[in-house]
């Protein structure tokens, strides 16, 4: 039986604290490609990351998933002073 994205979700808990931004960003990007509702909570956490690229990947994924619980975090991203963040939400 295919466990789906569960192993990746479990590993994501560790990567959210990784000191290397690229690791956190890659995890957010991978979860976004899965598009599973179970990735919403980890993506909401990643959308608050100190690194703008990690926030961007997570925000893009949240917009793609389109789950109602992601609306408030996405509104916060739209107000982010970084243009890359606003573009992520817009799907660029």
C-alpha cells in the first residue's frame, strides 16, 4: 500500500528547523508539488519562515492547494514588503 506523502510530511517536521534555507525551501517546494490537504499545516508554518524564498515556496503551495484554512496566512503574505512574496501568491 502506498503511504502517499506521509513520509515526506514526517521528514518536513525536521527540515523546518534546518539552519540551511535551501533545505527548508526544497521541502516547502516538494510539499507544494504533492498538493495534498495534509500539507496545509506544514506549509502554513513555512509561510512564516524568516527566509523570503522559503516563505515564497510555501505561499505558492498554499495558493495552489486552495484550502480555506490557508486564506489568512496568504493575506499576510500579500502584505509582505518583499515583492517575491506577493508574486508567489499571484502564482508567478
